[in-house]
């Protein structure tokens, strides 16, 4: 049994962050969420809002004194425009660097950071799919500096695509669900891309296991990935979805162009998080989001 701990979660109002916060709060931990856009939604844990006033971040972390920080806040753009760049730098590099420095100043010992397999195009050790992935790599390198120079132990957890009930993001399974319920055709590219889908409950278990590894290890910096173990081509995923939904929909193949540097092959070169394995099958997950 893990003793009650103080936990800080950035991105605590997001799809994964909110579920991680709820899970840890239900275990009895003292969970503090950090957000930038204040809302009136109630949470079963304490939320702190900083908007864009990063100057107060250091004082806030010193006042909380967390035992571990989970960093899930991000600014995602699969394809960026020139106008997107300042906000992407702000959300993916500037904020994270200020967070890391504040954690060091407050003597916080552990940080679980969120990376992406999009940092590894075509299975390479490093090759960013897009600018967002490049920024994720840049921040990972910044964290290596902090972990080597200071007593801040970091575990970088690279995620694939995630899904689950209540997901409001414009993700593939959500679009398929929308088309199925509305009876609309599903438009896609050639369907030859691979996708590795992880249910949100498995993702939460991965972050929890990452925290356990950090507590029990003395390594300054570690990096692992989560994988369902069963990546599928989009064509096969559509078939599975129709079976799980119990309804056929019109599929318009080649109706959309390929994005530049699309992940045509699953990345399987990096080590998988020790002590963790996905429990949700894709078939069960599809039924879960359709119910």
C-alpha cells in the first residue's frame, strides 16, 4: 500500500489528466490539479488556476510541496500554421521549463513527463513527425539537463493514441462513432496507416506504474513507451469498429489526402514500461465507447 502522497497534475482538466487525478484522489492521495483556463466545473480534488501568469507558478509549487508531479499539459497541433507557433512554444516548452525549474527550487523529487511516439517517425531513434513532436523532444532534452544537474528524477512516458468514454477530442474512434450514430459516410485516406490505441484506463495505470518505478529507482532519467501490443491498420480498425458497433457504415477510402510524414508503420523500438500491460482489448474498448 502506497502511503498517502501529495500529487501535482498539470493538464488535470484534460482527457487523461482528469481521469488520472480522479483515480489517485479515490486512492486517498492529496491531489492538486493545475490549469490555465479557469472553469466553473467542480472537481473531487483541488484545482489551481494560473492562466498565463507563470510568475506565480514557483510560489504555488512551493506552497503545495508535492511528492510527485505528473506533467500532462500540452498544446497539440498535428499540423501547425505560422500563427500557432507562439502558443505551441508557450504550452510545450516555456511552461514545462518553468515547471521543471520550480520543481527543483521546491525540492520536488519526482516528475513523470508525457512524450509521444510521434518523436520516432519510421522507427528512428529520433525523427519528429511534426513540429509538435519536435517540441516534445526539445523539452525531453531540457528535462535531461535538470535531472542530471539536480536531484529531480524524471520518467518520460511516450504515449500512442488514447481513447475512451467521454472523450471529446476529434480522434479517429470518435469520428467513426459520430458517423455511425448519424448514419454519415466516413471519409479517410487509403487506410494503410497503422495506429496503436490505448484505452484511457490503461493509460492511467501506465502513469501510476511510472510513479511507482520512480519511487523505487535511483536513476536520474528514464524513458519508456506504452503500447497496446496490437497495433492495427486503419482498414482493419474500421472493420473491428463496425463489428463492435453492430452496424455497417459507408467508408469513402482515399477521400482525404495523406498528412505529411504520416506514421505508416508502428514504432516498436523503444522499451515498454516495466510492470505494465494493456488490459483493454480494442474490441472491448469499442463496445465501451458505443454504450
